[in-house]
C-alpha cells in the first residue's frame, strides 16, 4: 500500500517538477549569429523563415544589449516564441545605445522583407508591430497588429 501511495504521489508531482526545469541555453556571439543568418537569407532570398530568423537575431541583440546573446539551445520539437525578445534592457552608454538602434533598424528591415513575401504571416506581423513600437512608430505598429486578433484583414467586410 505504501509503495502504491508513493507511485501515485510521484506521478502527480512529476509535471510540477517539469515546470521548474531550466531550459538549456548557450552564449552566441552576435556577429557570428548575424553573419551566418545573413548568408542563409542571401542563399534563400524568398525564404520567409530565413528573414524571420535574421530579424529575430537582430531583435534579440536590440533587446538584450549584450554580446554574446543568451539563446535557447536548439531542441527538436520546441517552438520558438513569436517574439523571443519580450524584455528590453536599457542602454547604459551611448555606444551601446547606438549599437542597439542599429540592430533595431536591421530587425525591422528583415521583418519588412519577410512581410513583403508573406503578408498574412501572423508571426511576421507581430514582429513588425513590436519592433515598430520599440522604434516609436505607432503608426506602423497598430496596422500591423490591428484586425488580426479577430481574423480581420485586408479585404474584410462587415455584414
């Protein structure tokens, strides 16, 4: 009876333990990451995924404002978050601020190129909206995000 209770207790508690397991991360130099992703995007100019990944790398560099970047290790089956750079650190000096601004502009450029290839891609639209908001351009941020939550988009008609 005691062993049955222990088995039931461990089975019930095991999902709770998984909640607190740390994700494996690695440190990747920004320049190396961007260089590799630029090459992939150049070799695949019509790849939304390549442009999205390049934009994400620049977006993470903008948000983290550190070099090297802390990124999750690649694991089969793990879905990257739509905006993997939800916390933005404040730049502490003018050089760091200038580097962050350059990454923000590069991220926007990559996301806009991806949006040109796939105007209905919600992950790309979310990225454009978030980055535009970070750049202080709410005129671009709102249309990129507006109407998508309810499935309304270009060509949508009421009634």
